């Protein structure tokens, strides 16, 4: 996978590629990256890359010429080009997996009030949002998107580490514990110390359901739950939730 990042602030992006799991993927040759400062494609003594918005309004807009010159020079025409923006489609694990399957990706980091729409119309294939909030820098959103997909590329992370993660089958992950067995008067749950795989799996399954119910009940309606899991869910719900959910759960039994 080759990733090309187009940015006005390369110093925000570079450290990510030289740290931790991404560094390992780069060192192994699984990921190649280029960081292009598209200000170097601007003209004039001031190398201006942004200007006032037509129609008025606050802030500055990234000009089309320097950015499109950089994109053409980098070979982005006809390729998958991502633009992180609050008005994009939401990033999900499934979306990230579709990006991980590509050989080459381009990512444009916007800044200020955004980029000229004509660049989006000409080059961008994927407008992606990482959540319903506004960041000051497209670079941070770009790094979130890159982090979400590069770890799914074959060879970056051991497949078994990806197996029990949140969102795999529409549920959140179970809680994890490590040594010591007692910390701040809190004990590791007994079942995890028994070595009994069947009981541990059952406990984890219940915790995933509990956690999803508590933090992201919206995920439950799309989760692929077995009949056993639906029964467990029913036993976790309090009586008011039970009444609301009972019809849906029972209809699947
Ligand atoms: N740029 C600024 N805010 C963003 C967001 N929420 N998602 C993607 N890109 C952004």
C-alpha cells in the first residue's frame, strides 16, 4: 500500500509514520508513504496557498491551483483520493476495511475553512468524516483515517489480534485485565483466573453485550447475535428495557 498525504503542515504528519506499529509496517515494506507539502506548488514570493472565500465569510479557503498541481504531479488522477471533512460519509470499521484493500491512496489534508470545491469535484473520490465535531486541522482527521485502515492491511497486525475487537460482529469489546490480580482494592474477575476456556468465553460474551447495551445500544439492532446471545441480552436488561426489547428478541427466537 502506498499512501500519499498532501498537507500544508508535514511536521504534523511525519511523526506518525516513524512511531509504533506504523513504523514497523513501513520498516517491513508493507506501507510506503510520501508526504507532499503542496505549498511548494504555490506561486509568488509569498507562496500563497489560501485566499478569502468568494461570497464573504470568515476564514480562508485553500486555493485550487497549488493543490491540484500537487495532485497531478503525485499521480492522483483516476486514483482513490480521500478528503477528510465534517461533511463526509462516516468512517466505520467496514469503510476502513475497504480502504485497506487498495494498493494506493491519496489523502488531502484541509485546513482553515476548507478547500476549493472544484478540487473536490475533480479529484476526490471519498469525503470522510471521523465524527460529528469540527477539528481545526485536517491532518488529525487524516491520521485517524490512516490509523483505522493501515492496521487492517495483511501482515501489519497478527490476525488473532483483530479477531476479538470492537465492531467485529457489531458489538463492543470485552474488558481486559493483566497483572497484578489485585489493584486499588479491585480484583481481576475470578473467572479469568480459572483457565476454563468455556466459562471465560461465556463471560466475555456477556460483558460485550453489557458494554454495548450501556454505551452503544444503537449497535444492537444491526449486530448478528446468536439465539444464546439474545437470551443473555434479555437477562441483562432491566425490566423497563426488557419490555421494550422483548418483542424484538422473541421475534427472532
Ligand atoms: N476536518 C475537520 N473536522 C473533521 C471531521 N470531524 N472529520 C473529518 N475531517 C475533519
